[in-house]
């Protein structure tokens, strides 16, 4: 087994630090064309995603508005049908009452005629 003395360990640590610093310095800066291009591509993807989200939200709102309008129309139609049914019932009841009165009056007149 090889034994490293203190000086060798210090120089190995210094070399490792220098290699790490060199690797960091090799990274492209924020104004590098490749970095600018990647940033622009990410911005374009983000803008497209935001546009799709806005479009889906608009479609959801339009669908909600359409469903609400259909429900209101259905409720209005149902209310009109109930109103017509109530008016027809009132008319039927009035006609039935008039027929009953006419029959009662006819019986009364027939009884008066017999006397």
C-alpha cells in the first residue's frame, strides 16, 4: 500500500479545486448565443403553454355559458308549459262548472214547466 505524505495530499486537493474551477469557468455566460437561444426557446414554449391554457379556459367558460343558457331556456319552457297547463285547467274547470250550471238550470226549468 502506498502512503501519501501531507504535501501530496495538499497538491491533490489543490489540483481537484483547480479542475473544478476550470470546469465552472468553461460554462457559457448569460450572453452566450447558445444560452440566449435556449432561453428564447423556453420562453416560446412557455408562451405557447400559456396560450393553450388561456384557450382551454375560454372554452370552459363558453361551455359553462352554453350550459347555463340551455338550463335557463329549459326552465323558461317548463314554466311556460306549467302556466299553460294551469290556464287550461282553469278553463276546463270553468267550462265544467258552466255545463253543471246549465244542467242544473235545465232541471229547474223542467221542474217549473211541469207545475
